[in-house]
C-alpha cells in the first residue's frame, strides 16, 4: 500500500511542477535553517571538550549584590572563589580561571591579537585538553610564577607559521613579556567562553595581584568537581548554604546572590536570581522554531488544499467504490509526509552546503559545525511534525467532500 501511495505522490508532484517547486523550496529552506540552528545549539550544549567531567561538575560564573536602590552583578573575583568557595568540603578539586582578555603582539611587522586566560593548577586536572604537543602547566610552575604558557593550535600556526614544526620550548611574546611554551592544545570554540583562549597562563604571572583584592566582583570562573556524580546535589547544597553566611562588603547592599550551576544552566543564566534562565532559553528557542515553521506550513496547507480540490473527481470515484474517509485521510497524510521528506533530503543537502561555507568563513572563532546523528535525528523529527501540521487539515477537508459534489467537479 505504501508503495502505491509513493507512486501516487510522485505522480501528483509531477502534475503541477510550479506548485511542487514552491512546496519543496519552502520545506527545504525552512528545514535547512532549523538544522543549522540545531547544529549550533548541539555544538554549544553537547560538546563536552574539554570538560568531560561535566556530569560531576558545577560552575560558578556569576555573583550579584543587591540593595533597595542599587545592584551590582559581574563575574566573581579570585579572592571570592579562593577564600570562600574554595573552603567547601565536598569538592575534591576546584578550578579557577579568568575570563579571556585580549592583547596585541607583532610578528614580522604583522599584528596578532592574542586572547589570554589565567588559570590555577586544578584547572588542568579537572579539564581534559587534548595536547598535540607537550603537556599542561604544572602546579609547581604556577607556585613558582614561571612564565610558561599552553597555546592553541591556531595560535601556533598564526604565530610560528604552518610549517613551524614542534614549538614546545620556544617563546611567545604577549603584552611585551616572553612566555616559554610547554604545550599545544586542540582549539576551543569561542562559544565555550569558560574554556576558550589562544594562550593559557599561570595566574601567578599576572601583573595584577588577585589575592590582594578583597572584593567579590572580578573576572574569574570556578569549576567545582565532586568525587562522584551522586555528590553533586550535596556539593550544590553546601554552596547554597554558604552564600547567605557571607559578610556584606558594602552598606548599600543587603543581599548576595551566586549559584553553582550545571553547565547548561550556568550558560543560559540571565541574572534573574529566582530563575536559572533555562525557561527563557527554551521559550525563546520554541518561539523561534514556531515562527520559522509557521509561514511555510500555512503556505503548504494552502497548496495542499488546492491540490486536493483538483483531485475531487478522484476522491469522489474512490468514495463511490467504498473507500472510507479514514483511508483517504491516511493516504493524503502519507503523501504529504513523502513530500516533506523529499524536501527534508534537499534541506539536508542545503544544510551541509551552508555549514561548509559557515565553517570556512570563520564567522565564530574555532567553531566547527556538523550534521551529526543528533542533528539528523532532530531533522527527522522536524520533518514528521512539518508533514503532519501541513497535511492534517487538507486531509480533513478532503474527507468531508460529498461524493456527488466531488464527481460533478
């Protein structure tokens, strides 16, 4: 039966080529937009490089001071993280790293922008960077304030050239200071802002003495690591109990808010301390998907209704020979799903082409998007939803046609 439906669907598509082109274009273009967006979201949310221990980690990236007439929000300071968060008992390790900042350097009269990040020793124990050369900065090197650095593969190519060979032991200059390279790691996309940098430096080599600043606001992020996944709720509870006990640093404020969040919740946190931001993110994505799909769906509904009205004689004959409305509805929905899947195949091809140009254009630093199985699964789901939404109403309209009226048409 499905084979016959497929043959009928192909014959119907060939009958009015212009309508077919409009339908397939609307479906494929819509699906390609959604698939590219899904590939981006999947990369941001599901890519666990370099934090493969994400399932037993919590991230501290925000702190907010509130008063009756004032509010101050920022990333936490090194002092806040080290002195207070670092005193928690449940975490087995606690990584601290700065947000990335930029500086310029010159190589052969060519300006290079370098994004640098300061880290502590636990940072390299918690996170699992892939080293193509050398190794991580050691605890001893950080304690000794040695001027060493780990650099990204892109920075190696930009600073030393494509055919530079091994660079471990060589020096890279940033902000008029030379750092000895101890390792080279796989690139991190800038969307993973907690881990992204061109070069990674010991926090002890900074020109700023982070320990002397007793304020709560700064430019650092903390990662709490539990011994086991089952300890994460306990670790979060300990953090939440610690925050209300903190001394208020300024009389104009009366409350301190900070959270140790799972990765995705921390990534989308809006600053509204009563909510993590997940609801806003999911709502925004749902509205975007609905708007993108709504217009092509309505267009396809109108085209399908027109096609069905053109086939009223066929419907009348089939009803006269005993075909039930349920059978006809099933046939037309299947036909519409076939049309949608054909558009979906075209949409996948368009998505591959679009992702190729996006990756080559380097619109987002180090971001490589791909249509993996997760994205293809979502694409299949979108095709089914799209086909059902645009096929149910026309099929229902068709099932209500009177036999005599249909045969006269």
